C-alpha cells in the first residue's frame, strides 16, 4: 500500500504551537504511524497514554502477522508443514476470514498465499535477487504451490488447515488496514470521537477535523521520484486505502517490474492502472480491496467496484504520458489538483 498525504491546510492548522493537537507518531510494521486528534485540552499525561495505546496495539498486530519476524504467529503457520489444523488467535482468524471472502468476491485477484511468487520476482521478506525472474518451468511449479482455495478455515475451532504443506501466507496487503481498525476501536472505546489514524498510508477518519468539517486527505500522484498530491478527498467516519505500482518496483532490461503480482498469471502487473484508492467503513477491507482492484486493472477493476458497491478512485496512465482518473459511485467528494506543468483551463 502507498502513502496518503494529509492535506497541507490541515497540517497548517495543527502545527501552530498547539501541543494538544500536534500529531502523535511512531513506527510499526516497517513503516510509520500518525495519529491526529481534533479534541483540544488533553494533558501531556493523557497524550502519553494514547501514544502507548497506539504503539502497543500496532505492535501486537505486527507480532502476530509479520513475515519479517521468525517468531510471529504467521511465521509459525508458514513453518507448519503438515495438513493438520493450526489453531489461530482471534485477530489472525478475523483477517484470514476477510481475505478469503475478498478472494472469492474478486475471482482470485486477491490472494494471501502469493508469498513464493512475490519472492521469486524479487520482492518481500524472502526476495531473491532483484534482477532474477522465474523461468517458465519454475513459474508453473510455484503457481502450483499457491492458491487461496488451498486454505480451509474452521470457524468452530478457530483454526486453519493447509491442503499443501508448502503453502505460505503473506498478510501485508491487509494487515496494516487491520491495524488501523484496531487502533480506531481502542480510541473510540476510550472516548475519542474525532481523530485521523494513518499507518503506512492506510487511513481511518472519525468525526471531524479541528475547526469542524470532514477530514481532508490527499491521494498521491503516481510518481516514483517525488511525492505530490493528485486529488483531495473528504472523509468522515470512513477508511481509505490506496494500492499502486509507482513506489515499489524494479527496472530490468529497460522494463518496469511491479511488486504487485497477479495471482491468476503468477506474473507482475503490466496494465496501465497506476493506483486505486478505496473507501470503506473498515480499513482492513479498503486495504485488501485496493489491492484486488489494482490487480484487476482499469476496466475490470472499475466494473467489479461498481458491482460490489465499492467507492473507488483510480488513476490510469495514458500512452502520451498523461493521467486519467475514474470514480465509482460511493466515493466521497474529491477535488483534483492540476499537475505543476499542466496547461491552465480555458475560462
């Protein structure tokens, strides 16, 4: 997932010496988190406690779902070579349930078992050399090792069975969103009603921003070399997640290789969809659906978003180097920002 930028106007509102409204920040899951509170009057002790709450909540998610920590629950599941049931914690089971549902609803465009293919193309925790690529025979063998249908969840036992002992899971396309939701749940339980929580670009807004009105968040322009806003979206009691191919990729023999792998082909994406942003009441679902729609591409992704009632905003690269956006019903009010070198509109 890729970063969503807080609108500069909002940042100016928060930076003018008001300690109570200065964002809280920290690190988790190999990225950063930011919590912006609209409620004034918090004491330093109350802010310190919120800092601890957010950090501990996110660290617990990371400890369970990380592929980078050898002792995580997910790592132990991946190391479980047999077909016997593997008992899961409630959070991991909840995330896997959501992942399997979206895999079915997206006709396999979302798949948490893609780890071996991602690594084979040079990405992820177990990545091989960036300039490597699987030969056809290896690609076929790897594809036989993946597939969400090889997972069997048991709600009664809160467990999972792998039909293939070689199956490996990677929750990176859904875990950060789940972490955002867990933080939001903790904040709401503690009486916070107006806040914006962001983890590695996945955002959830509650209530109103300082001064009133919906929170304003900017969707990034799909550029590898710089960070600039493409559009500003207004959020109130909603989550927003973006998936794109512009920040994590390799250049090989003059060709751009995306880190996003199509589960249906086992190969990196090649279509012209640069990014997709999805709004949902849960960041976990926005996170996963953004990846699924990105894999599906501009036409099929837009069609599936409409069919599933998903508010989505996509940015498509044009052959002349320009960009074109599309929006599906249900996406919040959005204002696009002209590129710096764009010609002025006729009046």
